């Protein structure tokens, strides 16, 4: 359940609280990604210490490995990975369309081959709910079809219609399960607005989905290669038609400035691989100044020779005793501790950013 | 300085305290290895939390990367890697003979090419002291020549004689530096007994070295491919001729049972890559029962299919909330968290083993 706490006067930014079976979460928030039931080289305890309130994992990946037999043995993904944080799981729609081999949609079934071993599988809206029931997701996402951008209008319409139909199937199915299980009833379910960058299609998708009683609404199909301006335009006309009393989740976004701009457009929830993926490439996020104006952060490439003897830390947080020179050394010598510290730095940056954003909205500055 | 606290009645095992510039260390102890100024994926704080009292790093590797300019900028390797633990550094002799390319001994100089970029370098006994002064090593090792086993008598004699000569050069040089610097004076220096598996040569090496005022003595040239029986035989005749009032360090050893057997032969200090290297290959150490009798531990290959749904943890220490199934999953999906947790498991096993050994000697059981 989402409770709106404050609506900004300066923008469409807002503060709220999202209640889940594993606790409440202050919005707006960012979800560190544990795609395959693990955050890259980081423990859940470390993420909690940074102030993360929730993590995200992936239906497609967990379905393939470790697989439902293992998860069921443990009772939930939380227990499997030893986490007491709330958990949101992607539906797997994006992954089955981007990773899986030889996929084919037959009716409401997506037939595909595992990208790992070529084994054959079928996903459909109900099965995706079943998987997320097994995972014990605090927030489950309905199976959707996400098209890349640019997209033809015809393709966008087909994906939108399929997404709406699958959303209804998913919700009806979950409502049935809710009657049998108080545990399942506590699991939230979000729908995903599609429609590419066609305004009328986005509005249609939002209308069709918001007529159903979902616990929250995601804006999907963005951050798929379009210019940033396009993304903001889509948000400008899509977010206002989403219900005020439900959480709004912008999937897969993004760079820090994208997050700030999206918060200003009324988004409450974010996830993105950027902090962890860029850490792997030695790209570290550094906060430069208060506020969110031009140049409030920079990224540095830690392998750059200029850091070889640099005694300064990257940020002033939990890693302030580690110098750039040491991180440079760890990357140059391929020491795995480097990846770990870089990932921690970037996640701390993102989590601190969200704290600052919430504070700014609270103080009427954003 | 080494202080003997207790000599066992049951064996040559002993308890002591080794005082260093960064604090005292209870013997016998095991040194986690930070070859290139980092323990594989683990922070110094984590190692301290496990109860590690000292770490080991490597002169050859640190000399090449990050290099002395960087280290000098920080003042010590401790400061560079943000560690307040005592530090022992290998002399680099073993590495220059095993890793470096085109090495050639000319007088007391070893000319070699870096295994990283082929750049040309020279190491000699004095330079190795200088490097360890720069690193700020609490315990520096003299440059030695380590021969593999089996070795010809002639080769063993040459290495022994060179090692003795280099030890004298190193100690004389350090004594000079001590007069100029109270900081350097606090750095301990250990010599390394060579002689392959020839009893008379080992005794000669020990005699030549113990005539000099070193702070401790290492037994080198073992764990280089010989049968375990040979290693124990060498210890059986070498350790008794080492001074009772100096610490004794068995370099590069070994498996848990080797450590127990060597403690019983009077060894105080150990280092080995086994716990970290085997962790990388998914081989985890599991304590099975109290004491050090047959079967007191086992190793498991965590990637084995039989662990896929195994809810038990590997050990009952700090990782007791992580199941074998989860570790299995992390290794199967190549998640870097798996390497980290496996390394932590094995280091905890080794550090706990040393605690148990000290307790057993204290209680007169070993």
C-alpha cells in the first residue's frame, strides 16, 4: 500500500511510504539490483548499512537458476539469499525478449530456450505470477512486452494490447490466489505502462491498466536507447494520468540526473544496473556539491594514470579511508577487492542521492 | 621480539608472543596473504573481525606495482591499503626465481624482467631491505634463494651459501639503518634456512644464520613439491637447532594437518595461499569435529550438484546464515559474491584452527 505524505509545490515530486510484507519504504527510492539473487560482490547487510530499503531481483533469471525447486525448498528468495529486505521482482518479460533464444509467442505463451543451456521453457502471465509467489516477492511485476525505441506504431500497439491483456490475466489470477493465502494477499502487484513514444498509446495503456486494481504502476519501455528528451516527454504526459494514491515506478532508469528529473515528474521508484555495471568498468561516481544543479556529481575512470598517487578518497562516506591511488592499484592489478569497493562506492552514491532527494522535497527545495 | 610463554610437555609445540611495531601477536599464528596489497576480495576489517593478527604481503609484487614512489607517498603499505595490522613481507626471492623472466644472478645482483611488462630490474639484498623499509614491514624477510625439491646437492649448497651471504649483507645493512632511524630499528628481520632435504646442509644453514642476530628464523624451501614426509623430516632435524627464544616461521605451509604437525615440531608462524586459492576453485574447508585427529575437517566442492538444495551452512561461524545451496548457486552463476564468501569461509577456518591450536597447547592437549 502506498501512502502519499507530501506533494511538492515546486514540481510534481512527492514523498510517500510504500508498505510491503517486509516493511515500509520511504519514497522516492532506488533499488540495488540482485539479478541472480546476489548484488555484485556485495552482501545484503552492506546494502542495508548504506541505507538501502529494498532490492530488486529477476523472475527470468531465478526461474532458470537456482530454479523453483530450490527456492520452494527455502520458502522464498529472501530466505535463499539471507535477506530481510523487501524484494521487487521483474516479471522476466524484458529478459525473455532480450536474452532468451528462439522465443515465440503463441497465444499467451512465450516459448523460449534458456540462454544458458538451450533448454526449452514456457512463460505466460499466470506462470510468472506463480514464480513470483514462490519467490515471495513483496512487489511482483506483471508479465509485459517491452518494445525497443524507436518502434513502429503497429508494433507498439501489439505490445500494448498484449501487455493490457496479460495484466488482466495476472490480476484476476492473483485475486483468486489471494483468497486462498493471506501470504500471497500481502504481495503487491504492479502493472507496466507501455506504448513506446506515442502519446495516445501511452495514455491508452495507462487508462486500460489503471482501470484495474493494481497496487502500483510502472512506466516501462523507456531507457531502451531513446534520447533523454524523449524519455522526459513520455513521463510528462504519462505520469499525470497515473493515480495519485499509487506508487509509480520508472523501470531501468538511470543516470543521477535522470532520477532527479523523473522525481520532479512524479516518479517514486527506480532501479538501474548503472552503479554496479559501471563499477565493474572502474567508473566511479563522485558527489561534487550539494543540490542537484549542473555538476553536482562527476564520474572518474579510476584506471586513469592520474590517480596513481592520489591520496584523496572518492567520496566522504564509508569508503573514505580508501584512496583513489589504492582503488587505482586494485583495478590495475585485477584484484577483486577493487570491483567490490567500486560497486559499494557507486551504490552508496545512489542511495545517498535518494536520501538527499527526499530531504530536498521535504524542505520544499525540489 | 619473541617471548616464549609455554612449552608443551606433549610435543615441541609452544605458545609465545611476537611483539611488532603494530602490536603483539599470539603464536602460533597464520597470516592471510595480501600478495598485491589486497586479500582476495576481502577487507582488512573483515580479517580483523575473524581474529587475524597479521597479514603477509610481497616485496616483489609491491615493488613492481604500485611501486615505491606510490608507497613512499603514503608512508607505508599499511597506510596505502588502510590496515593497522602488523605486516610481514616476503623478500621477493621466491617470486623473482619463479615468476620473473630472463633472470640472471651476477654477484649479489639478480637481474630480471618484470613478468608484467618485461621491464628490466635489479634486486639485491640491500635493495630488498630498502623496499621493505619503504613498505614499513613489521617483519622483513632477507633475500634468499629457494631451490625446488628434489634438488642436486651442488645446487642446494650454492643456494645455501648465497642465502647465508645475503643474510649477512642484509643484517649488516639494516644495523646501519637502525642507527639512523628509530622506526627502522623497530622493524624485525628474519633469516631463511635453506639446504633442500639434505640434513647436513640444513644444519649448516641454520648454524650460519643463527650465529647472526636475527629476530626470527624461517624454514624456507619446503612445500615446493616434496612428499609431506620429507617436509616433516626436515623440520624434525632443523627446528631443534633454531634458538628457543626466537620466532620460527615455516614458509608457504600448508594444509591444516601440515600446520598441526608443524606446530608439534615447534613452528610458530605460517602463511599459505591454500585457503584463498582453493576458495576461488569452490573448495571449502569444513570443520567436522573438535581436536586435530583424523577427519577433524573435510573439504567440499561447492559446485557439486549434491549441494543444489542443501540448506545447511558450511561452518557455524560468521557465514552460518548462508546455505551450501546459496553458495552453490553463486558459483554456478559466477557471481563474485561467491568467491568472496568462499574466501571468507576458508580464512575463518584457518584462523579458528590457530585459535584452537593455541587453546590446545594452553590446555596441555597438543
